[in-house]
């Protein structure tokens, strides 16, 4: 597994990390299989794990907590997130940060995550929602200072709203944010415009989430694909959007090089950008781990192929938040 530096913090992290959202409550998840997949990822060199207190009300944190004791001698970076106290996704400009991330809530959520994970310190704590309307408010600054001073958290980051990658710029300029988690993939190339250059300038780590566009870039979805009631993907892929995604993926398949799969090309596209510290595909089965971890060999895509993939940028606009 090829390592990358985690921004100015300098932590060596696997360029292919692990996103645990799916195992927190997506339909089709099997806890025993999820645990096996986590173990296998560490055996293959994965060192970065991203979860959240909101994923299954702490379920994915607890599953990761089951696995960590068996790998005490392996340096791992564990990242989680503080849910908004008002329980609303995404954050909107009119929300008062005092209702979303008051310092006492951030500390309580951190304590809960520590118990779920079974660790004494969280490497990276993150706000799970954000709006730059809060950038100059001191509540979040005090919250970060409190959890760091307590020794419960090493570093702090922000997970930005889907399709709003610039809605964190002012927070970054405070110098208090160590990392940004953002949607970035072949379809969602918008972070390259303003966010990535600023992060590179300031040494802010980039965690690329949703690398396979919630499944469309696996190439396995059809216009008739459905999910059980309550599954997030029903909202992300309403019928018209699903049909458009399938059509776009069919066009994209023509660009896949010989000997490479569409998912591999999608992951290598992201890793070809030097601003990216790690990607966090969701993996709930050992076979998914085997396939995705193999991409973390430090080899990106050719310049010519990257240029051919640029026109696949998709300006979808806002639909739903994670």
C-alpha cells in the first residue's frame, strides 16, 4: 500500500482508506462480514479509517472498535465525526451554530465516540456538517480548543456539504482546520477549482469521499435498480437521476483502458490528483477490500486519459445530503 502524507500533520496514511458509512445501517450489510472486511483491509495495508457517530447511531464505530484490539501494533489513523445537535443535514446558513455545535455537545459526542471505539484518543475529529456562515463564530473554535486541550482529539477537520466544496474556504483561512472531507470523483470534479489549490497552499489534508458516486461508478446499476425502503440510495438516485447516471456511465465505459475495470479507473482518477491525501470507498465485504486495496499502489492515470475524463464532469446541483 502506497502511503501519502496527511497534509501539514505529516501523518503517513494509506492512499486507499476505509469509509464505514455503509456498515452502519445500509441494507444488505452483515456485521460479521463487515468485521472480516475490516481485518482484511488492515492486513493489506489500510491505515486510515473514517466513521461517524451518526452512522447507525454509533454502530460503525462499535464495529471498528471490535477490530482495533487485534491490531494494536499497527499504526492506524482513526477519524470520526460529531453529528449536528439539531439533527439536520445539511447545515443551512440560517442555522445558528449554537444550536448545531455548541462546545458541550462536541465534547459529549467525542466522549461517546471514544467509548464506542474503545480508544483513549481520536486521531481526527470532524464536524459532520458545515456552513461558512459560522467561520467567524467563536463557538466552534472553543469546541476544537476544548477537545484538543483535553487530550481526547489530536486534530480537527470538517466534512463539507455535498456539491458545495467552496463552503469551507473561510473556515480554512482561520488556520484551525487540519483536514477537509469532500465529495470528489469523475462526475464531481468541482473541488479542483478552488478548494484543492487552497488546501495545497495551507497544507490541509483532503479526504475524498463518495469515490464511486454511491455505486454508479461501479458500472453495476441499471435504470431498473431499486433499493429497499429507507435506503439512502432511493433519495440519491430518484428515477430520472438514476437513468441519467446509467447513461453517463455507459459513455464512460468506453474510456476504460484494457486490463482495467471501471471502478479501478474511477479510484485512480482521484488518486491522480496530488492534493488528495486518501480516498475512502465504502467496503462491506472482504472481496471489495481485496479489489479496492489493490489500487493503492501509487500508480495514477496517464495525462492523456485524465484529459479525456475531464468532460465527464457533471454539474448536478443539490439533491440530497449525506
